[in-house]
């Protein structure tokens, strides 16, 4: 379907885009927050307790933070070191897409599924803005692959690896991992009627392996929470970490209790999918609709030519997460491996059965998406953030040339669809990782201020803030959490630095404080972009300021 030379050529460029994003400044809130939490584990040599600022952290299990802390131990406290576990998990996810695609269909489908997965926009973003979902996604599809292989082949190695993957995924984000793994497998079992695979002593072996893998996480929860019923967590005492992770977590997510509510829109994930699966969105939707119609015609009767694991898993996961009262776009990442396999199987079937009319329509759609990407990259590169030097755009112009070459090259339409789609992702994310994000992060006050702190040799242990407002980027790049105080608390202190907002600066003046040095940087919540910010002529209207003043 696609030559090995071109396939590895495309994967090589995808990997280069990943590497380019490794060295981008950490984003607030989640990436920088999680990096600080892992940093504290290393600095305090306490790998059993999780803290979010001054508060004990119950919300998510420990695995993501342990992996980041391990990377910090090996490589040092660097932003690129924090991203390494996420990149490895993503590569594992791609390989698992290949494995499951090959198992359910064939080698070509598996290879294409891996390529689609690695170029889906939300997956590329997850390697840059690393959250718990990178590790969760990689290990859930790894577990699904091996447990499906066990159902089909009854091999002990498969069920052990599947249990191991499920244990790591559960130790990363809790019950959602078992949901994401279990629903596709139940769909597969129900469709193939291979329930007898559950009536085997190997299942007991898998449960033992799963228990061993999650034991460190449970022990950490027990030590931090169960052994201390006097602790007040989210306004409640006598909190059991073990009970929370096995029972309470998912109900809190669905109801919004504890984590809060941010959306009651039951169609949030449906319209969010339109961008998270770019540039494969239309192909993914077409694949889903085609498979749905096929099963409706079959009335779900078993046919060995088809599999129900991907369609059923996607449908059930979408329905369940849509009822959650707290929603974020990256929650869809867990469905991307299944969508990648489904989309790959659809493209392969079009190629195999020479559906030329459909292929031509899809090629036109992908050219349209490429044109939108081209317009977006031009706007980003020359209007939103103007270039400091045209020399930096030499790689971009080279990529433009390669894309034009493949657009004009006379070759099979299905091959053009794959190539053009991958280059759409490469073009967009090359610009994002090498130009847009670095320019955008100049407006993230904490990380920008940390550079001034280093330039002026300001002692980080003498920096205070006047509220409990989180300063994750400043904490990480200072390699030390900013101390919390108040106006009254600093009245008798001398030779200290205060990191304050505009309103806090006025409050200092009104309270009679004076300072001899002041550094000021722009501040904008970069993960909540808006048109006024993206427009250079109106950007100043939405910017705030952060100040660092020296009280002498």
C-alpha cells in the first residue's frame, strides 16, 4: 500500500517534529504543574506523597509523576527530561496500534494505523504539552492489543503483557483506564462469542500480575492518606486513598464534585473531535459511519470479515465521557488509537476494492485541509508572530517545496491521500513547535521572569508571593517553589523579592512598602487563546503584567 522507504521517511520527519517540541518551555497549567510535582519528589526524596502546591494531592495516581521523577533522576531537572516518558509512551502507543491493526486486519493496516496515530493533532500536542494522558493512552492501547491477542491466540505471554499494561494505565489515571480497556474488549468478546477465553486459569494469573503492578501505587496512597485519617482533603476528613482510586474517583469526575464543573454540553467531545483528529478527521468520520452502516445491515451478526472492537469501543467511551461534568479536549486522546485503526482499515478497504470515486472525494477533502493548514501557517508565521529573521524559515520553505512536489507527482490517489495528510500534520506542527509556541510562551509570565532571575543572579530562596495563586512555570524553572506569604508576613523582612500582579503591586504601595529594583514581564494565560491576543494590533489590550520587586 505504501513503500517502506516512504513510510520510514515520513515517520522520521514526524519524529523530528516531536524532538523539536521537546525543548519548548513547559505550558501552564498542567504540564508545568505536573513537572513541579515530580520535581518535588526528587528534591525531597519522597516518592510516596503527592503535593499540588501546599495541598496534598488525591486526584490522580502516581505513575506519571514517578516516570517524570525517574527521568529527572537520570537526566536532570529539564523541561525536555520531563517530556521523555510521554514520548516513549506515545511511541509505545504507535507500535501497539500497529500490533492491534495487524492482528485485526493485516500488516498494511497496522502500519497505517501507527502513522495516523502519530500525526493526529491531539497526539502531537500531547507530546509537547505532556499530561497524564500521554502515558495513559500508550499503555491502554498496549493492554488492549495484548489482551485481544490473548482472546484470539490464548497465549500466556499476551495476557501477562496485557495485565502489565492495564496496571500501568490504572496507576496513571485510575478507573478510566479500566473503562477504556474493558469496553473495547467486551465489544470484541460479545461480537466474536469467545467468552470461553475468560474461563481459563490464565485470567487468574493476569489478575495477580495486575495486582503486583498496581501495588506500589496503592501503598503510596495508603501511606499518604489511609494512615492519616486526621488529614482534611477537599474539606473532608478520614479520606481513604485506596477507596478513592477504586470507587470514588470516577463518580467525582462524572458529577464534577471535587474537580469542579466546566461543561454540561453533552456534545462537547463530538465537536472537539473535529480538530483533535486533524488531518484525518473526515476520514475518521467516514470510517465510523461506513462501519456503523455495515453493522446495522448485518444486525450485529458475526462476520469474520469485520471487527467490532474499534467501533463499539469508540461509541461506548464517547457516550460515557460525554456525561462527565468536567471535560477537557485531551480526554479524547484515549479514543485516538481506536480511531486510527478504524480509519486505517477504511483506507485499506478503499485501496483493496478500488473505490476510485470515494478515494477521489477524500483526496479532494485532504487537499482542502492542506490548504487550510497552509493558510494557518502563513498567518502564524508572518502575521500573528512576525519572524525575527527570514533565515529561520528556510526549513519551512523546504517543507513547502516537498509538499508541492508530492501534490504534483503523478501517483495513485490513495497514496496521495496518505502522503498529503501526513505532510499537513508536519507542516502545521513544524510551525507550531519551532515558531508559534516559542513566541507564545514569551507571554507566560512565570517562565519569562525565571530568565530575568537567572540573568540577574537573584537568589530563588528569597522570592515570595502574596497569595496562593499557582506559579508553576516560575517554580519549575527556578527549581524551587515560590514561598507564600502575605502583606503582614513580610513587614519585618528585608532583602527579599516579591513576585506580584498589578493589583498586588498597588497594594504594596498603599501599605507603605518601597523597593529599589523592579522587573516586569507580560502575562497571558497561553492555553486560553483568544482573537484579541492573536491579533498583534489588539494584543496589548488583553495582556497583564507580572512584577518582581526587591524590598530592601
